[in-house]
């Protein structure tokens, strides 16, 4: 190729040539010119020396700076991650060992009574040995006393899995412990009665709700199995319990008529009748038996046992088992009445 570059053009191109920024064809033309022109070659040599060294030094300083920045950024990133982990771990530890959560009724066993000085005593014990209670608070307003506490994992900070509280009852109509009613209208309310009251349902046609009623009154606690039938196409509405296990006698009638039946009728607002079936042993073999308790029969028997009891007048004024299910205290009174009545019908089983 002909070398047609002038010295002026080559000297203009030398900075890019030295930096390696020219195209391959232009670079070759510059090299041919440099081989034939001592002045331009000397200019190129002068540029490569100090200018390149200066540039390389500058690049080295920039590289060192970038490395330092990267190292500092790495240290900061690691420190940030470590701090974040420590904050999260500290928050979690504080949550489970120091702050905890509100106590729930299902986490404790409760014993309570009213003494001769009209003071309610609450003895609360955690059912989980790995948990502790602390921070008991009592709020009172307009005759309603509410007691709250918190539960945490046992640690040196909190290691007591119990509470011992007293509540003077002068002017108090209701006491709630962690949301559950434990005293109402002069009646100490047990967890069993509260559980029954919470299972109350307005409709006989709600099968899941009826299952909760059966569990609450204790049908599921017995060894006999059962199925159920609903008759709700027309009044009277009936719920029939079909016991599957064989009975050696007719005590199923007594249990259903005097204990389970009245409670079931009380807890299902529009239920009119409770029926039951079972088989029992006779001299001729197994015999199919059945029975029915109507609301009218349950209410009539209730009036009889109320008259014989020492219940307060506000309870004796109620005329139906359904009236008792309206409040936890009423459910407690009904529960106590049917338990005592059952004990008079059969040998004590509770």
C-alpha cells in the first residue's frame, strides 16, 4: 500500500495510535510513515515514554482506589448482614423470652372459689411446663373485672408457670380471665360450663355445629360410638343419637333423659326433641330400644328439680332449659342441676 500520510496527519493520529485506538488500516499506515520519517518516529517515542508511564501510574492509582472501595464495601456489607441477623435474632429472643403473647384459656388449668368474705380466688396453672406466665393485669369498669396475662418460654427472666389472684366481689357482676367468664351473677363458672355455652347454636340443621354441641356436652368422651339423624323438614325438629355399641342395660335412657338430653335441647335454639336408639341384652338376646325427650318434658322436669334445689330466685324464675343457655352463669346452673339429678337416677359416675 502506498504511504500517503503526511507528517501533519501522522502527528495528529499519534495520540490515538499510542493509545491503540486507531483502526488496523490506519495503524499500519502510521507505522509505515514512522519507519520512513525519523522526526515523527522521535515524536512517537517521546509520547510513549513519560505519557504512557504517567497513564499507567494513574491507572494503577485508580485500580488501588477501586480495590479499597470494594474492600470497604465488602466489610460494610458483611457488617450490615451480621447486624441484621443479630437484630432479628434479638427480636425473636425478646419475643419468646421477654414479651411473649397473651395467655389463652386453653393453656391453663383453673381452680377457683369464693370464700366467706366474698372474695374470688383464682389458682391458675400452665399446662405446658416449658412456658411461664407473667404480667398479670386487672381492669375493672362498671362491675366487670377483666384479668389478662402474658405467656413466654421459661427462662431466668420468667420462670413461674402459675398465677394466684384474688378479686373482691363487692359490686362485681362478672369476672373474665383471659377472655373466659369465670364468675357471673353470683355463680362461679367452670371451664366445662363455658365450653358448653360457647357451643350454643341457633339452628338444628347445622350439622357441624351439632357436632360441636355433642362434643361439648361430653358425648364424645364416652366409649360408645354413635351416629346422628336430623328431622328438620317440619316441626317438631328432632335430633336422634344412634348409639352403636352394645349396652348391657337400659342406662342409655337415663343418661339421655336426665343428663345429655336437657343440655342438648338447651344449646340448640330451635331444637324441639332429642331422640336416641341403642341395643341392650335381654334373656332372649339383643333388643332394640329407643326413646325421645321433648322440650316440654325437659322443661317440666326442670321446674321440679329447681323447686328442690337451693338455686337463687333469679334461676328459679326461668321456665325453660333454653333460658339457662343464654349466659355462662345460666349454663353453669343447668350443668350443676342435671349432674345432681343424674346422680339421683343412677350410681354416681362423675
